[in-house]
C-alpha cells in the first residue's frame, strides 16, 4: 500500500486563502481518483483452471477465501456465470490483500500504526477455516441459534449424485457453519445446536456421510423423530430463558425432498403470529430477491415466504425464527446449487446479509 503524508500537504498550504485551498483540495481529489483507478488496473490476475471455484482459486493464490470472497465477486462480476461460477481459461482479477486498516480523518493520517484487525479461533469450523476475522460489531450482544436439519441417526432427505449417496444433513450443516462464521464476524453470539466436531466447513462437492452429530452441547441425538425435535426445542428454549433480555433469533436450515423434476428456489417460513419472525423472514427473502435481480437478471426468483404452523420447530420454539428450505436435493438443477461450495458460501452470505438488515431495520 502506498501512503501519502497529507499532513505535509496541509502544512505547506495552510497560509492560502479559503478559495485557493478549496481549488487545491479539488485538484488533489482528482489526482487521488486517477491514482486509485491506476491502482485498480495493476491488480494481480490469474487464469481459472479446470475445476476451480472462487474459494479454491483464492486459496491457491494466498488470499483468504472468506475475507475476500465478496471483493472478488465485485471485481469480476461481468466475468462470472450466475454470479458465483468461474469460466475455465478466463482471466480474473485478484483483490488486494490488506491485513490492516489505516484510519484517515480530516485529510490527515491520525496514526502511523495500522489498527489491528481482531481475529478469533473456533475449532468447529475445521483447521482451514477456524479463524474468524472481525468485520464489524454490528451484531454485538445479539444471540443467534442455528439449527441444521436432521443429523445423528437421521440423515434426512437422500439422493444419488455421480453414483454416490448425498444426504440433507451434511449440506444443511455446511451452510449453517458458513452462516455461523458470517454472524460471528459481525460480533454476534452464536449457538450451533446440531454439531459435528470433526467435519468443519468443507469445500467438497460430495460431503462424506457420517452419524456422529450431537445436539448442543454434547447430547446424543435420539432415533425417534418426535424425541429429536423435542430435544432441539428444549435446548433452544432453555438457552432463550438463559439469555432473557437480549436480542435473540433462531434460524433453522433444511434441504427439501420432492420429485426429481421439481426445481425450487429457496423458501422461508415463520410462525403465523410472530411479527418479528415474519420480519426476519421478509428481510432474508428480500435479500435473495435483490441478489437474483442483480446477478441473474434473466431469471425470475420464485422462492416464497409464509407461515408453516404445522412444523414442530416453528410452533414450539420461543425466539422469533425463520425456517429455510434451501432446495430440492433430488432435482439436478438444485443439486448444482447445493453441491457447489461456492453456492453454499453465497447462500450463507445472503442469509447473513438479511439477518443484518433485520436487526438494523433497513
């Protein structure tokens, strides 16, 4: 990074009259814009190879895939398929890696030392992604309960892809972990209710099936369906009472199972009598609508929101909540959305953006 000592600039011209100062400031700003554009042109580029995704491309080039995922998309949006897919053989810009923040106020550098970015480690995300870099404190003191569907003895919806079995619980869990990391980066307190301590965030298309998930903190998940659901409700409601007085929300993530020919968009459900749950669902749903309009203008987003009072988790849990169906695991088009790690990351980020909008009331 090239820094300009604005204090020297200011000192040399402090004697000028206000009008002259104003003109020089304008000249400087024009120079700064041109300088910024020139810096943009000098960005490092890389050619996508067969099998590359955004995450793997960034990682191979020494760039943190989760810190710079959005920056990469913004730089290359005109050269991406469906906003998240690379084209083999095409050249892409890599975002500049900035490990510190320099604060500039009133056209002068307030400190020569860069402000350190806060980093925390969470082993549940796996060795590759255990570090969470602070993005903001926008969700500080807020509490979020994240429940991925099924797990333990129940894999949920199942299908076959490339002659291998794929299951709902593994993909719902991966998206949930990615969402948890997004929320933590903005200062939230996050409880991951269904947990697998040795999976972590995975960038594979075929996620290995296991049965060792537990319920928070380390409870064995029952085989009986009603007992499983009741266990989750009791855990969430118990934590809700413990955190009385705080801003609390629940997000449940599932993958649907319908006929192979039925392609669906992401659906959102809430409790019919919960105004806050409805608002949360509306904010996330609205975020998805805007993303599709921006990144896939030729495709109509058909995901809906509504109440589903017959769902046990919707009826019995105390926090305002949203229940999300990611897609149809048996449909080939939906499988591409679910199996691609870049898509899973995009889904998590979009949900996270909706959560921020819900809290800040924008």
